[in-house]
C-alpha cells in the first residue's frame, strides 16, 4: 500500500497514519491496527506496530495546540506482515491529528466556565479512506 496524507492548513498537524485490517475468522469479526507512518521522525516499533508518542499537547487555558509537534505530510509504503492470500480481508487507512480541544472545552473557555468533568477535554481528529 502507498499511504500518503497531507495536513489541512485549517486543521491540526498530523501525528500518525494507520492501516486498519478487518477479517472474519471462524465466524468472528476481527480487527488489527498497524501504525505505518509516524510524525516528528519517529519510527514504528516493529514488534508492537505502534509509533512512539510525539508529546503533542494542548494548553488548556487557551486551547492552543503545541505548535512544534506533528507533521504536514506523512507517507510510506506498507505491506501487511500478516498477509495470507487464502484469507479475505479489507483495509482502511486512517490518519490521526495531534490532540486539540473538544468543542465543548472550547465553548466552556469562551464563556468563562469549567469544562464538563464528564467529558474528555481534548480529542484527536481523524480521517479515513474508503475500504480497500
């Protein structure tokens, strides 16, 4: 697979690209997530198929994201290390941005109130490809 993602200039910086594999085994739906491209020069850990944390954060007093973490572009070529030609499978590519304030947190700060303690204060926006 060729995986290539570009940051939307009006959105956050990219943190990682992933391939999500789905298949059915003995009548049970299965899923495995592979990190395939990491921001900030990180390398995928081959044993865990995960990127190292890039340390991106959000200033919770202003909702400003860390300006020096993440990438504008992520790209790689990837082959499924668990590929079995006899197994039917589908793949999706998804790309995650660095954390940003949830809309509810942003609104609470705008109106001078505390964020709802029952909700997470940040979210990681993401985009998906069509199934492959």
